[in-house]
C-alpha cells in the first residue's frame, strides 16, 4: 500500500521536532535531583511551562495532575514528577502538537513521555494502519498492537525493546471512536539498573504506561477550559 506523501511529510515534520528535544538524562542534569516525595510532587508545578499546561494546581489523584493540551483538543493524566521541555514544544493551532517530558517517580525510577497529536488522519481502517506503521517506524522495532475499545475512544498499544540502545517501553495510537484526529504516545525508559527487570512487561512500569495512555480524553470545544 502506497503511503500518502502529504500525510507522511506532515507527520515527519512533527516527529523530527520531537527528536530535537533533549533526553530525560539531559533534563535531569539541569534540574535538582528530587529526593523526597514532596519535592517530586512539586516538580510539575515548579517548572513554569509545565505548570501552564496543567488544568489545575490540585492533584487529580495521588501523584497525578491533569494536563490539558494547548490545542484544547484533549487532556490526560500527567505525573507530578514530570517536566515538559518547553523549548522543544511545537504547536500548530488546533491541528497539531508535540512535546517531550521527562518523568521522575517517587521510587527514583525515570521515564520519558513523547506526545504527537494531529488531526490529519480520518481513523478509518486505512489511516489507522498507516498510523501504526508510522509509529513503528519512529521506534524502529517491530511491534504487535493490542486493540482496546473503551467509551469514546480506541487504543492501540504495543510493547517494544530497542536492542541497540537498551531502551524499552510502549508505543500507542489513541483516537476518538468517531471523526478525525489521534494521539501518538511513546512511553519509554532505559535499562540502566541491571538488578531490575529491563522489560516493558515489568508490572510497575506497565501499569504506569497503561495509566497514562488510557487516561487520554478527547474534548469537545465546550468541554475545554472548564
């Protein structure tokens, strides 16, 4: 099946902007190490740009705030220990948004969250297959997606391990059950501690990944900014 050149080019531009973002390790070198639960909880609030994307300064649930996209098109949970790279943030009105976030959890484990939102896919069978292929190409590893249907949206989620870098995680494409638009999510970490399982199926890591992915909510215009 031939790829739609205009769609490929549009998505490629957004993806290249993500690869220019700094890595989690680089972010942590420029920020004080969080050593207590309270410091970690405050991390998302301490960074001005990250705070500007939070719906409220009050936790939605323990350890998580609600992030509201600057496009006004979707919201999702965001870890209290997360920080968004404001320099690498990209937005094109309501049609696209991409950013990179570094996350530090209370157990001192870390992760990276990449978000790429766009409105150019219709989410019919052809475009969904295209979105999954594009996501697989971004990660560079073969992936087998699990489809999960929930109220108002459909999620395609797949684990991955990158042999060359030692990184692992989950790639996901989430779209509303009707209409255009979709969200590409890559949640990953690196295998730095050889005493712990370096596998996306590790229980705590998988639970955190699925929590963020499944929290995505697509908004109608009258729902935004409430």
